[in-house]
């Protein structure tokens, strides 16, 4: 006798619910919310609601849990959604993007909140574009609002989160990291996105030949270290906030502590040379910059009796927490030769900005400002188009030669003379045609950072300027623009070219995109919402 498939009857288990808990042992409290989550899943499973068959069941199961977590967030006043709404108000001047907020109450449950949570989660996890005003989505939002709103009086609350999020100035660093781990992987807002992103990073590590993995020959340790990228640096599609940003928003702590939490993203990672120790700290020299860091000995237990100063080296990352450097991630011994260390000292990729000394940072800032002035003085614009890569290489070479000859001269602030335009005019070339995006490659000087060279920019500008796009060119333009352009570049182009062709893929006019311009940038390309850091690197002095 053939057994009937039990897919329809497979509901959520306590394991599904506990995935987003910062504790391990369930109680009657968790059983109550699990029951609500299963009711939410039952709605999503109904064919007439428009979700089943379009989205994978695992995504719908997780969505049911997240919707219930949102209700729990409201009941227990955890503060995650309120932090999100507060950030929306700060960034966009409204509580939520995309939706009509005429009857929105920021201190209560709202259909728009459920609609936005559904839109955002399914869009990211299923990698599908959803129309915010689609009938199934809005009907589901109304259903879940009614369903949860009628259960407000009966729903149990807990003070666990008040205790869990109580961050004192003297909190132990690794207790703080436990909170960051929940913020990254296990809270209902960023958890699905970061968990999926981390798994994709691990899969990529296995699929590709990884040089660091080859050198260290320790896959598990490398993966453990990769988690710190998500705990400390990774920006989420939710307002481009990092896990430290989220913790700073919801922590029960003195306000003066919040900037310290946010600055945890300033991690220094690379090869360090052991230089000795005292009772409290190890002394490590960051090889690429020569800077000496005192690293708290509670970070890692090293057998210093067997270590030789100036000889033993290791790969790890350190984070500054309230004036002290802590090893964060994994410590892996490095067996490179003295010759390998010499190579690292001149490797432009061997350092991040926070590994330099303050004096070195100021030197890099000054050099970057000098190069930016040179670019603007020579080309006359921050964005320049070229017919091909050969022309660009020739122009950049001429630019460098010109600046080296004239860098001692004092240029007037804001001078708009373009030596490049003069050069093209002398050669009877059409600078105007190139400036309008007629070329195949472009150079853009990102403020405070450096030169970005791109073949995508001319393509996007061409599509923006076309009188009429083909049907398939609308999504190409939209995704190229919001996926690939940094916020400063996107705004620079938006100020100079028409945006009428920039349309949301599933419909709507250009005004809809204009109204949600900054939201789309953060949603599709959150990683570029970061501190502007120079791309320059210093060479060691002889």
C-alpha cells in the first residue's frame, strides 16, 4: 500500500521556533507562540492566498515564524521593530517605505508592518521581486494584523529580553559577542538574511580554490573566523545596519556606550608578529603597518614560554572594545619565512585602514585629498567617460605626469579648468560626446576614497538617456543601478541625468522610484553604506 505524502501535515516544530531565541530551553511561553506560528503557516499554505506553489515551503515556514516573532516583539517590547521604524524615520522621513501610511500608528501593530515584513523577507530569501501593492501581499497583511491583534490581551510576555539586552560599560567582551551573534544570526529581522549569506560564503569557500585556506590548512578555523565578518562588519538590507548597529539601537545601556558598540566594525585583520607580553597583554606588531597592538590576554591562551619575540607570527583579527584590543575570531599560527614577511610589508592588500597608526592614517588622508584635487583639476569633473580602455590608460598616464609637474603649484579652491578637455580639443576630439556617456568605460573619483573604473557606468547612463527602452531594458537598468552603484555614485548620476527610465521592474512610474530612491540603494546594495576609506596604501620606509 502506497503511503500518502505528509507534506501538508508537516507543520512547524519547536526547533523551528527556537532558531530565533537567544536561549536553548523552551517553555510554555514558547509553545504558545509556536501554536500561533503554525496558524500563520496554515494561512500561507492555503492555495487561494497566492503564496503556495510560488514560494518554497521552507521560505513560507520561516515567514510564519518571523511574523509571530514580530508579534512577540510588540508584546514584550523587545524594541527591534521600533528601532527599524525609528531608523526609517531618520533616513527617509517616514515610518516605512513603499506603503501607504495614512492610518499608521508607530506604537501599535499595523497591517503595513506585516506587509513590509512579508515583502522584504520573501524578496531576499526567495530572490523574487514582489510588487508592494500586490493583492495577495496586502490581503495577507490584513489577515495577520487581524489574527494577531485579537490575541494581544492573552499573549504571554517575558522580561528576559530586558535582562539579555542589558549592556553595562564593564561587560565582558565575549558576553557582548553573544549578543552580537544573536543580532546577526538569530533575531527575526536580520537572522534569515545573515544566515543565508554566511552559508553561501561557506559554500563558495568549498567551491573555489582559496589561497588563505591553502596556507592555513584549517577549514573549520577559517569558517569560524568568517563568522566575525557577519557579527561585526556585514551590513544588512534593513537600513544597511550592521549587527553592532542593531545592538546599539536596542541595548538597555547608557547612551554614551552606544557609539562604542557601533564602532566594533573597525576590525584589524591580518598577519601579526609576536613581540612579547606582560601580565595583562600580549604585544603584537601588525606586519603590514608596523603598528604595535596590546592584545588582552583573556582573548586567547598562548604558551608564551615557547614563543619567540620577533619570530613567531599568526593570522587573526582584533577589535577595540572601550580602549582595549581583543582577539576576535580565531588565532591561527603562520609559518611564513622572513622573506614572506618582507613581502607582506609591501603588499597593498595586506592591511585595512584601521591597522595603520594615527600618523599613517593622516598621511593617507592627505595623499587621498591631494589625488582627488589632482583628478578634479585635470579632468574638470568627478566622472569622466572614455571611448575605450586604451584611451583611459593614456589619459590617466597624462594626468599623473601633469600632476607630478604641477603639484607644487597652488590651485585656486573650486577651480574648474579641465586640462583634459583642453587636450582633447587640441586633438580635435569631441569632449562633449564623451562626457555624455558616449564611451565604453568611465573613471569616477569617489570622494575620500579613490578612482573607480567601470564599464557599467556608460551602459547605465546610455539607458537613462534613451528616449524609449525595450521591455527587457527596464529591469536591466533598475538592477544595475541599485545593485552595483554606491550611494555617492548613484546620487551623482541622479543629479546629472534623467531618471524617467528608472522604473520598478513589476510596474509603477519613475516617481515611485524617486520616492524610495535611498531605500532601494540600502535594500539592494547595503554593503556600500559604510565609512568612506581611502584606497591608498603606504610603502614601508627603507
